[in-house]
C-alpha cells in the first residue's frame, strides 16, 4: 500500500513524510480501537482527491495556489483547512458504525444504497480525469519538443507497464502494480536522461524541509515530519465531509472479505474456532472514522482500510495483529528518514501522470462494479433518476464551474452536492415503496456479494 498512500500525498500536495507517519499512527490506533480483533492497515484514500482540489480552489488565494503549483506542496494554511474537513468526515463513518450497532447491518444500505455509493465513486474518478491528463501531458509551449516528447513517452511507459503488471502478475507481486509501474517509469526516465540528457526528475522542494518541526543539522538525513493543526473552514467541511459516503460500502465489503479469509485459514489449520469478524462491522466503521480524525489532526489525508492489504494477507496467510503493529511502527519511523522522502519527491510528474490515468479510471470502474455486484436494477425509474442526477451534478459541476457550483450565493462542491442531492432524492422516491422482509433473501444476497468480492480479489 506504500506507493498508493504516497501517491495521494504527491497529488494533493500534503507533506509526504507527514502522510506516511499518519498512516502508521492511524493503523496503530485502529488496532487498539477495535480491541486488537481486526487485522487491517489504514492507508490514504483516493476518494478525497477531488474534494481537496475543490477546497483549494475555494479557500486558496492566488499566491497560495501558485505556490502549490510551483512546489507541489500545499501551504500549511490550506493543509490546516483540509484537516478540519477530514476530521469532520470521520463523523460520517462513526455515525454509520453506530447505526449498524443499534439498527443492524442493513440500516446503512437503506440510506446509502449502491445506486448512490456506486455513482459517487464514479464521479470521483471521472472528475479527476483532467488532472491525470494534465500531469501525463505537459501544456503546449511549456517545454521544448524533446522534453515534451520524453514526458509523454515516460507517461505511456508507466501507464502500460502498470496495466500489464496488474493484468498478468500473480501472488505477492500481483499486489504491487503501482510500485512496479512507478519503478518502470522511473527506470525509463533514467534511460532518457543517459541517452539524451533530458532530466525529468525533480528535487525535493524546500518547503518539505522548511516546514519540519526539527531537523538534524541541515535535515538531509533526519527531519521530524511537518505536523500542522486544523483550522476551521466551512468550505473544507462542505467539500470533504460528504466523501466518507463513498468509503463506507468499501470498508463494509472489506470486513466481509476478511471474515472469509481468516475463517477459511483457521479451518485449513484445523482450529476449532470461529472468528466472527462480520459481527465487528460497527467497530470497523467507527475505527475508520476515528482514524480519519487522528490522521487529519496531525496533518495527514483521509484514508480507509485497503483491499490490497486484505489480498496480500490472504496470499501470505499472515493475519497477525503483531505484524500489523510492527508495520505501523516502521511506517512512523521511516517518515523521519529524509533520503526516502527525497526519493519520493524526485519521482517525475510524467510517472505520476501515467499512474493517475490508471488509478482514476479504476476508481470510476469500481463505482460500476459496486452497482453490478449489488445487482442494482438499471431499469428502475428511481435508480435511473438517482444515478442520472448524481452523475450530471458531479461531472457537470466540475467542468462547468471548476468543482464548486454557485448556488443561492454559496459555492457548493460538486461531488458533495451530487451526493447530498442523490441521498435526498432516493429518500423521497422511496416513500411508499414496498420492501420484502424475507431474511433468507437478505442472507442469500449477502453471501453472493461476499463470494463475488472474494473472487474479484
């Protein structure tokens, strides 16, 4: 998960060292919050990328935005605003967890059916398409023809190698397409430099070390991550808080998958013990929300528990809480190691652009997968209405208004507005709708969903 967590920081402008530290700290806290019963690792979520961009556009001054474009790092003030929204987004997951605890697992899906969560995931990916191509292909006239051509070639090499790795690699290597794709792109950039003296690599921005709380000497070996504190921002809250809606079904699916893998391994080892992880869904959601708050408080991006983590554990057959605790501590320790941070910041923008094309498209595709997996009736007039309005408000708001829709004198972030409108419309159209109350049907649907998720992994 390391390359994905780091990529989120590079795209959003959060401090890389702080992001790595926050990931380890949140994982450590998640394990404690869930009573050391759920072996999951917390990493940065791509779902929040558009929300962060909308917040920056709404709250950032011209100088701050120019600084971000020049250095690749958000000014501390903007990170502090984002932290406020991230902390509040944790309340959504906590509320979902409490709803599951007191009303059962089906309660969340009544409010957030797959027609909504799938559509929101789709617009999150599609609204980022412009960012991906903007990084993969430099603007006309920005560089000479040789640099521009090299930039595009490196982006294509990164994209195609990542796709090939994700398609054909198996086992543990099959869980690392992003890392291997990035390494391939960087290796090709080295070849371009040696062959034609075209340097696509970057230097670590001064802002990365200037914001450090303490450095050993000049900070070239050891530097404390740049921790910041949240600052109140209504724009950040409006943009970021509703995005947690898209991560709740993902987190729910993960606990079902984990339950299957853990109990299957226990059975193969002849252990006469049942690990009822599904019954801990409420803890998982509450833990997710609290970890968003923890990460946000120290200056890290919002996150979730990763499906890649679950697949890797299933392949390695290691579901050890002590191992995850060790991994979380290692993450916190290496965040102080400046040479690693320098290597990460040195990754060419062309490589990041190639990864983004794959990643953002995959996010949109996952939205479609959610609706297929859950059997959303695409001939239902209610579902069509909900999906259609969410898609047009979310995508149209991004391309027509730059991510913030002017509505009654206020700027409403397009994804947040689309999600809220979809929830309200679904609730309105559900009035008087007949529902079956057959527990056998519910159980069968759950089993099919879990089995499909397992096969997808």
